[in-house]
C-alpha cells in the first residue's frame, strides 16, 4: 500500500482530517487523492457516513465558512505584546466556561474548537499541591493565527464568536510597521 500524504494536495482541502473538498464520501474516489484508504477507514462504509467538517483544533481562515454559514460571527481580537498573557486569558475564559460561569452576558452553547480550548486550558488545571503553570509561549515560527470558536446564548439568541490566539511578536511587529511580513501574521523565521 502506498504511503499516505499528511494532507490532500488540493489547496483548502484538509483530508483526511475533514471531508474531501471535492465532495467525495471516500477519499479513494477523489481524483486528487494519491494515497490509499486512511487509517481507520473501513472497507465497507455506509452511504450516510460523513466526517465532521472540523477537527476540534484551533480554526484557520478557511474554517470560517462553517461558522459563518448560519450567522455573522463576532470577532474578538486578543492583542498585546509577547508574554502579556493573551493565551492565559483564553485559558482562564475556558476554565470559567468549564465551571459553568456565564460569559459575555450569556451561557456557553458549544464550540467547533473544543480541542483547541482544552489544549491551552490543560496547563492551568491544577490538582491539590500542584505548582501554578501557564500555557507555553505562542511562537511566531511554524504556525498561523488560530481562532477559537464559542457559541453563546443570550436571551434565547445564539451568537457565534471567534477569539484570536496569535503570537505577540506579530502584534509588536505590526505596531512598528503594519506592512511587515510578521505584522501580517504569516510564518516567518
């Protein structure tokens, strides 16, 4: 069996993590897919089986279509220089939600990025006797800006929110010169 690529070669297709962007239920039917059946894909699959169009990790710009398909999402930019506590703020927000606290004058109704939230909040969940830990520094190298999704219900109305999780170095570079490569939030070394 040929080795599987880590992702589909088509731009904006993230198979095998999500469904095929060409609409194929099985990757081996896609004309662009060069690998075999992904690990865990059964030989016989029911016609109505479908992967979710998201992974649970922080979202990228392409993923916005899943949130924006039902309503216009609210974008909350968490800005500040490196080591200002942006990721720690996001972790504390998720821990408040986890404990049932109301946020943004509403109640938590869901998220497409629960794994992303859990990845940063995990550092701040302490057992008795544990030392205080903070999430690791959000590096500017080798990543793209992440968006964390929240659905909040306020007075029987659901609001979709996207909170930024980006590197402080990008914000610092942007304040000096908005047109700089790091200021645009792209990978740079």
